[in-house]
């Protein structure tokens, strides 16, 4: 992972209170950073069972689910442009806002 991406993800994590949902977590490396080594309540969700299986092996301290994001019971937050969620959950849309400015730039 590029150092600037790591710093960006850590800053999102540190600026977010409460539970975090990593929407489209893929293989889980960003979910792990968001979890602060298991110190934060983070759930990673991805539609790919293969990605989630790999993430569970690599990051056993993180909650990971296979699910269709469209089916999750979440709605837009009026107060936060960069998240969707319920009152007790903030969704980090990190995978579309990497430090490089383009989706997929994070390594």
C-alpha cells in the first residue's frame, strides 16, 4: 500500500467516530487499517466470496461479510457527503477516494 494511501485511510479512520463499514472491502487490506489492528469496530463487506475468504485468512480480527451492498439497510447521511449509513454506522467509501485521486490507485 502506498504511504500516502495509508495516511489517507488512517486519517479517515481517526476522524470517524463509532462503527465503520468498509463498503466493497475487496481483499481487506484497507479494512485492516480501518480496524486499527482490531481496536476499532469495523465491518468489511464485499460481493466476492473469494475476496472475503482471503481477507478472513489474512485479517482474522476483522468482521467480514459477503453481501450485495445494494441490499444493505443503509441510506444517505444528510450530514456527511462522503458516507452513507445508519445513525450508528459510518460507511467509508475509501475505494473510490484514494490519495492518488483515481479508483484503484491504492496498492
